């Protein structure tokens, strides 16, 4: 997070915050003392939109901050950060304005008992000044408004809205509401009364609800784990029975007692009702990505995604468009994680707040997400620089591409390989919105091919029909006919039946669907990574290293030629040239080469280290000279290995965090009231564990003893290279590993 505007505060506890799973817990909502405050930025946005579309500026009254043309329940009001714990982390200051804006991008939302009040989850990213990222995961739900002042204010707003609105109804017979009234019962004096009850709020008969958000801010994108934890907190609030412990115990636990899992390890910690697991890739694996690529492919379709991916590689302007904030984040993070070993170097704002709408006018590459309003289509958007714009309408499964750009090398073969992976997991390549009848036929054909193609590790562990495997065999055909006559059915055969007994006995620590999402993620990413490994297997031969030391290289960086582009292109297959000639001019490729040069003086960039190790591996199996390059498509051969690494980490937890426990809270605190998130006791959440916590010593001794025994038993079963991590439940050993 940016440190600007953040007040200095104490360190956040006795343990290094950098190695904790979560940095902050945040609560956003309405400040009862401030009352209803119009969101001036949202009102300004409405005014700008009206002005851009040539509408009357009276439609958005910016002087008063009110928009009488809009129903008060549909207006935007200011939200505030009601509480955040800890107060501050010295090296990662809490940016209150940014967090509030991204936790509740639309501000406060009001509902009545007749409206949908299902909780909504979304995530966000804040990029710090040094380019590093911090992640936010938010669950927004609705609480009943108990403040009579707020309810009265809403009633007053409706009275003002009705007075303004229905005066215009009488003034103009062409008004849509007047026409509607006439159509209901022309001349009926009760028509307007009926209309007044539509989409309204009456303090005497309606129950008013307002949105509230709970948020975890973390250093790594453990989206699935954070979502599960927040949902369990919400269930504890809405349950008829109070939670086993006050909510402070669970929040304190995740803030101070749950560590980041070391690379290549898995971790279990505890929510209110169920354990939560997460796993982190090893140093030689693709970096952590927890956003489900399944959703990205379902939303866009394979063909569209590859086209958008190509636009991102060529650093065009990419605008994502959806009503759902989480869809914006999922697509943005999904596409950028497929760039390995390259990284997006330009403006990256997956959720663009209304106050930053002018960013779309910037004549630079960007990847941004804009929330669409219900009923608004593409034709109503006026976007600049459209010749270089890739517009992605996520909700409608539709993209608009720039006028001209080269296709990704071996695009047809590439799409075919990705289709094979998707079909194993039951995902149609066309995406979920436009699935054709040919999908089933294609799935059967591909599945049959995969069964006979074991060299690529593409066999799914799903159960498939025996008939699919043995179709065409005469003996089986006769047996099938006999089975039909005798009424016997042939069961499906589980391809995982060949697992040995030890593997069968091991139980997955997560749901099967979750494991499949993890495996699908890594296999799709492996296919993308393999393409770049094949295309740039000899890139190092064209890197120009002229400087003798880092200081002189940094001083003369702008004047130096670091990569022999002409020789590199002359060595490439002819079909690759249109794409590669443009790609090697991008900032992401230049940064990749810069990192390679700097690695001779500094520690190698993690992405570069993994990429170079993959190149070394394919050289062992595929010895060739740079002049013998070929455009023959080579499939990824690491799919099975990558999926097994995920499964092995989820078979047995490498580390289990300390259980939540009672805290030394004041008498009367932690009171449970169904439907309302409690006012948390600040003093027990402001800092980490201390040795003089008498209540913990008194109440949690037995539980801690169980934790130590459990960790010791897990330690005995771990490999030698894990023992220094789990030798004790303290932070010290974990710090050494990290």
C-alpha cells in the first residue's frame, strides 16, 4: 500500500509481520454519528456521465450532492473504515482512503426486506510505490439499520424524491411515469399513490438494511482461503447459535498466529466452524495463483481468451467490463498470471473507482476493469484511443479487438492443446455461455485420443465410460450385446484405481472440486509456460552484456543495446516473425532482459530463475543448435507432474497453525446478537500474543499442549528437509525457512 497519508503507528506485534498470513482485518460500513452523507465522487461521476452523453446537468445536482431523479435506495452514500486491526504496520502502512474505496467501490448500499440481500465476495489489489502488491479480500453483507436517525433521514429523502419526481409527472404528459400511470387507469386518482409505493421506503412498514464489509489484507493472493474464512465469520454472525468463541479469537488468530506457508508447503488453520487449507508452490514451480482459471475460460471462451492474451502481450489498452467486481479481478489476475515469465509493466487497475475514470483517457498501455451498470450496453460508452483498445465485455462473452495485430504463434495447435486440458475437466472450450452441440462430440474424440497419448501426462483421474475406452473392440462389442440381453450394466471405470494402497489411504484435506480447480489452474499455466519456454529456449545467446559492473550498467542503461534483436529474429521460424518482431519491443520483454543482465551481479529474479531452470531441463531432453529452430508444435510434457505436486501437498498438511483460543477480554465484551457484526474489542486485536496473558495461560493451556503434540507427530512423518520448519510451533524456525 502507499504510505501517503498513513499516520505512523506502532509495530504490529512481537512477530515479523512480513511472515504472517494476514496483515490487517478491516471493517467498513456506515458511521451512525455522521448519518447519510452523499458520495461526492459518485455524484461527480454521474454528472460527468450526463455531460458526456449530452444530458442536462440538472440530472445531477453537484452543489447539493443530491440526485433527485434517482431513488434514494439506489443512490450512493459514503462508507467509512469503522475499524482496522492492527493500527499500523511500519513497513506496510494502512492506507485508509484506498482500502475504503476498494472495499466498497459503490459506497453504502441500502435495501429493504423485499430486496435481495445475499452476501457478495470480491477482491482487490493495491500496488505499493516500489511495485509490490498487497491483496484485499472482501465479503459484503447487509445489516438491519437500528439507528432511528438514519431511518428518518431515508424517509425524508424519499419525501423529497417523491415531491420532485411527481411534480414533473404532472408537468409533462410525455413523462414515462405519467404514461405508465395513464396506462394503469387513466383518470384514476389512486394511480399516483400506487406509483409512490413502487421502489419506495416507508418507515412505518419497511425494514431498512445497509451494507457492511469485512476484509482481510494479505501479502499473498490466498483468495480461496480468505474467502472461506470470511464466509465462516459471516455465518457466525447470522447463525441462531453464538459461535464457539468470540469473533475476536478467530480474528486475532489469523492476524498473529497463522504464518505464511513456506514455499512448497501446505498449511491448515482454523475458521469458526471448519479448518481452512492453503498450499504454496515450491521455488522451482510456477508462482502462486489462487484465482480460478476455470471461471476465466468459462466467461470468455478459449478463442477469446487467447486473443485477449495476445493483446496483453503486445501491451495494448485492455478494458474489462462487467457488473461483478470479482469477475473483473478474476479475469485480470487470470490473464496476467499466464504471462509467465513476463510481467505486466504498465497501469494495472482491475477495479477502477468512479473517481479515477479519467485514467481511461491516458495514451499509455493499461489493463483496467470498469463496472458496468445494469442496462448499460457498449454503445453508451465513449472511450478514447479505440484503435488500440481491446474491449472485453465479460458478462456477455464478447470482445472487440484492435484493428490489426499479429496472431500468437502456432495459435491453432495451442488452442487445441488447451482444449484437451479443459475438456478433461468438463469445461467446453467455447465457454459456458455459448456451448454448442459439437462440444460433446469433440470431448469424446479428444478423450479417446488422450487415452492413447500417455506420453504427455494428459490422462484425467475422472471416471470415464468403459465403452469410451474400448469402443471398436469386437470382443467387447459381443460382451456388450450379451450384457444388454441379460440386463447387466457395465459400470464406469475409475482411472485412479491404479493408485497403490498407501495413496488410497491418504485423505484429501480439501473438497474434490477445490482440488480439481487447483489442478486445472496449474495445468493450463503449464501449457502457457511451455509455449514461452519453447519460443525463447535460446534467448540467452542473444543477450548483450557489455558493462563490467552494475553501477556502470545502470548509469548507461538507456544508451545500451541489451539484446541482439536482428540476430534473434533471423533465427526464428518464419511464422513466428509477425508476433515476435512486435513482442521483443515491449516493456515487459525489455524488463525481462534487464533482469537477466542484472542477475550476474544480484540475486536472480524468482520468475527468471524458474524460467531458466525450465530451459535447462528441455535442453537435457532436446539437444539442438540455435540454427536448427523449428516451428513444429511441441506439447507440454509436465502436466501430470504439476498436478501431482498439488495433490501431494493437499494429501497431508506440512504445518498446522495454533487453534483459536479465548483471549483476555473484558467482562461483557464479545456479546452475541444474531444478524449484527459485533463491536470488536480493540485492545485484544491491536497487538500480537504476549507472555503475560493470564487468561490465555489459564484457559488455553490444554489446547496448546494438544497443538504441540499434534505438530510433533506431524514432524515425525515429514521428510528431513521439513524438520527445521516444524521443530517447534514458534515463529523462529519459520522465519529461517522463509
